[in-house]
C-alpha cells in the first residue's frame, strides 16, 4: 500500500517577520519564506524552519548546518544557539523556543485538528489497541490513528516516529488528515509526550484514561510522578472532556480530581455511566451487553481475546459516542476489527497448539495476557519472556514472578538488552520467577528460546512470546538486529512439523 504524505498539499507560506510576530519577544534576522517546520534533520524538506532547541546533552543548533543543507531556509533558536550560527543564516531568536513551539506549529497550519474529532488515549497498557478499535469503529476510510505502531490516515500508513510525534510533525499530520476529511483521529498520548509538551497548542475533544501501572519509572522516578504526568492531560489546556475507566484505582482518583466534564465506564461492575455486563468470553473474543447512561442495552461483540480488550473496546466506543458518532455504527465497526499487530496476535502455521505474540513488557500487561489465555488453554501455558535494558529495573523481578505464577513453563530470554549486560537482566527476571510454581528455563538467545518453547508445545498448549510484539528488530548495544517474533515463530513451527 502506498504511504500517505506527511505534509499537507496546501502549504502555508510565512515570512520570517510573520514567524517572529507569532512569538512574544522574538527577533528576526534575514529574510526567508517558510513553508514548513521541522525539529529533526531527518524530517527537513525544502522551505522548512528548523527548530534548533537546547537539549539535555547538546544544543540543536549544532545540527543547523545539516538542516540548511537539507533545505531549511531559516533557524528558530535561542540566544545561545544563535551565537553559533554564521551571520548570514536567517533566524528567529526567542527566549524559550521549546515552550511555544507546539502552539506555533498549530497556528502555522491553521489549527487543523479543529476540523475533526480528536481523541487522546493514555494509560500504561491498552493505548494501541484502543486507538485501533476506534479506527475500526468508524471505518478506516473515515479515521486516522497515531501511536506506537505508526500513523495511518484513511487506511494508509504515514511515516512517523515516537508514540506521540513531536509537535511540528503532529500538526503537519493533522493538516493532512483535514485535507483527507477524516471524521476522527484517535491518538496515543504517552506520559513522555505530555511532559515534553508534544500535545500542547491544541485541545483534544476527549481524553481517555485506561489504567496506570508500573512503567517508565526510569523517566518519572516514582508512580506518583507518573500519575501526575498522565493527569496533566485531563486539564482544560489539553482536553474538553474526560473519559475514565472506573475499574482502575488511579482512574477513580482522576475522576474525582479533574475539572473536566467526566464520562465514566466500567466492565467490572463499578457504578459508571457506561457499563459492560454479562460478559461471555470465548476463544476468539468476548460478547457483552453494553448499557448506556440512559439505560439502553446494546449487544457488543469484541473480536479480541481478554477482559482487558473488552475495556479497551468500551473506552473507544464511549469516547466516540460522546462526540456524536452513532452508537450502533460504532458497535458494528468494533465487531469487524481485524486485530492489532503484536497485540494478542495469533500465529498459525498449521501447528496443533496456539501461538500468540504480544507486546506485554510490564508486570500488569503480562498478567493480563496470561490470565486471558489460561481459561482457553486446554493444556500447558508456555511463555517466553525477557525485559528491556536501560529501563526500569524494578519491574524485572515482578514480571518474572507474574509469569511463573500464571504459566506452566517460563523461558527467560533476552528482550532488547541495549547497553546492559543481558545475563544481568535475565538474572533479575529469574529472581522473581523463583517465587512462582512454573518450571523455569534460562535461554539467552531469543531465537533459541522460542525454539525451546515450540519444541515443548503439545496439542492443546498455548505458547506466548511476550515483550516485543510488533517490533522488527532486537537492540543489542547500539545495533538493532533484524528480529520479528512472529516471523521466527512461523519459521520454527514449520521446521518442527
């Protein structure tokens, strides 16, 4: 499928003086016609204003020569960055360029997100699935998705980086969506994006809170800071209304503290505005009765396994229904969802057992996946699991404990060790696994670990390869080696048959 463009056809054109006038206290030197904005040299196209921002380890002005060579016509920076530029380079100098960049990008592209429904989804787990279910609810041709797996606009992929792109790239994507006349965009909003201001400068129609568990503590330091970052999305500066999961303790807290109008939902019996009851789980998903705030009952079929996916589906429906989209059409759309890459993704190569690849890389996600698969597994539940390097070390033994408590066989292996010693990471996962009841094996090589799991599997068993999901590479040191759990599973199953 051809990729969607990432810049609008209708290109804005601003003089350097107009750019400076949009910033309080800015000064402009030189003359240029600006037709785009970029924050990374990889994204620069001819006519861009390159935002050279101060960073934690280096100043973005260091990359100004590459940006100019790639076609940038002017540099946006602070006084420190401007002092490093040759005198003839057109520039706009402001005191704190990062602080106002998002609002400027939205203004530059004429606030494109005002022309369709915007739903921002945050939570420790389930963001990707919820946005994909929102896309299915509306239909691919009428919707857009931004998130971990990438961006899709009207069913076509568009190149993007980060779970939530930086503000200039995000606003350009919004401008493309407006030109494509999408009805809604469902986007993942990471805690990093909130803290770093990537979703500043515009207001979401609805902000959705799914849950909060242990993750990203290498960035936020503690759970309270992590919650505070998520809660910042539920303020008038970022959203018009809140959609909150009352089954999560942090959701209940958020519902009490936000000043936004709140719509709540529950799939576990909490007294919420929207409730999913009479859940009938089966191997391919769940059928539930969805009760609207007015008491209307609607039958909903969720074609993804696990109670957590019922919650994700309800979140998507509640957010879109609250923006005026027809409930019955949304329910029909969800029922037709084709699944999400790397999220409870079944791999079928003719084997007599079930094979699943999932992105679960935190304790709550591992527990949710294994708890969902246990009732539909006639034989043994086998899981291949590891933990990423250069990330929160505290979750490693917790992941091992959960895996060994809920599975029958746990194969501890390498995930993305990055700069850490892989054996040390495995040891920390194994330390937690000692507290469980499962048989535990250590196999460092990921391909070999998957081979061991496949070799152990018998009719009626379920093999789960957890941690990397949709990823197509394994990072060891500074090198990303080609590796796709799904492809490796297919190859090994075929070789074993």
